[in-house]
């Protein structure tokens, strides 16, 4: 086989994107895939499910598993998120350990994520995100500090937000993905999640951005109905689930002002995603202690069955 044919041989593989909470994993997956498949917010533990983002190239298909951030769980929901993250490193071809290099040094969460990542036995790349926030003269020292987290196959500084050095990261990934694999997803697919799931996540993203500190992590979105209707219009009926009546009041707002803001912001983005008019019918319901309620977690796709991720 010639060198040229080797370079053109099709490659495909699964990659787990691991890391402590709020290091930019979802931003990185969205940047690599080229479209939003995971919601993003400045709050920790935004990602609750394991979400696949698919990158298509003429000679490769890379499937990125965006995982919940590694954190110290405080309820059944947190336990399930960690279980989902651990399960993501099983039988993958490459692991990306993402760290927030704007933090002066690694924390306990970074060390825990590194241990899980390296334990997979797959090639593990240390990805130092947010490197653009560090003065150039301080970057090498920061790289060396984070490199002490473990024995990595490569160390790549990047900025997921700005797209800096992502080509280098992709080259390092492709060097380690085995050749001869199948095309797992059709070329038009960018995620394994259905449209209704993405709509629910976009509603939750707007809640994260618009509401006060006490509300976001006590909120879930259950899509009850999602279908295209004559018009054409994509109709979505969804419940926003909260822990307490006081949170319901905050989410509805004075005269329904907050729920309108959430719905409008989500509707605009869903319309951009689908390319048709969207009607969002949002309701708020109280389910006290839902984060420790197995039946509620099952309704949300966050059950004890790891396949729920």
C-alpha cells in the first residue's frame, strides 16, 4: 500500500470527552462537530446526559461522547451523571481529558477525571482549554503543571471558544483512530439524539441563562409532545419540572414574563436548528425531590440503566 493510499484510508472511531465540571467540554464538542449538539452555560453540571456529536470528513467519521462533568454527587441525579461519565470511557478508541487551563493548577476534580480517563486503557490526550486566557509567557508553565496529572499520549493547548489549534487536536486524534472502521452514522446526522430531546435541552439552556442561582439545578424539561403540523409548524409541548412552588413562581415570573422570555429565546434557536416555524407550549410543574426520585429520573432518561445516558 502506498503512502497516499494509507492517508486516504477511511477511519472511524468513538471518543470520550472527559473532564471536571465547567471546563468547556460541550463547547469543544460543538466546535468540532460544527453545530450545537450540547447546550452550554457558565454554570457547572450543565450536561446531564451522554450526548454524541458526529464529525464527518471525506476520510473519517469521529463520534464524540460529551459527558457530564466529574463532580462530587449530592443526590441520585448526581450519582447517575457520574455513572454515565464513567461508562463513556468503556470501549472507546480515544479519550480526551479536557481541563480549564485558566485555573492556576489542577484541582481534585481534574485529578479524578484524569484517573477515570487513563483507566480506560485507550490513548488519552490532555486538552488544555481556554489557553487564550493565559499570557503567552505563562503558558508553558501551565502546560507542565497540568501534564503532571498523568502519562498522556499527547498534550494539546486549545481555545474551543475561538477555535484555536483545533486542527492540531484533530490531527492528533486521527493519528490514533484505527483505520478500516465503518461509517456509523449517515452523513446528514450530527447527533444520536432525537429532535425532541434537543428542543428540551435548548429550553433548559435558556433557563440556565435567564434565572437566578436557586433555580437552574433544580430544573428539568420533559417534552410531552413534539410533531410537525400543517403550516408547516413544529409543535412542542413541554413541562419544566422544579423542586418547589417558589421556583415555579420565579420561572413563570410577574404576569408570565419569565416563561415568555425562556420560550422566546428557545423558540428562536430551535427555528434556526429546524428551519421551520416553531410553537413552544411550556408548562411549569412542581415535583418535590425529583432529583432523588427514580421514577422521575426514568421519565427524564436518567434512570439507573446506564443505557439511559
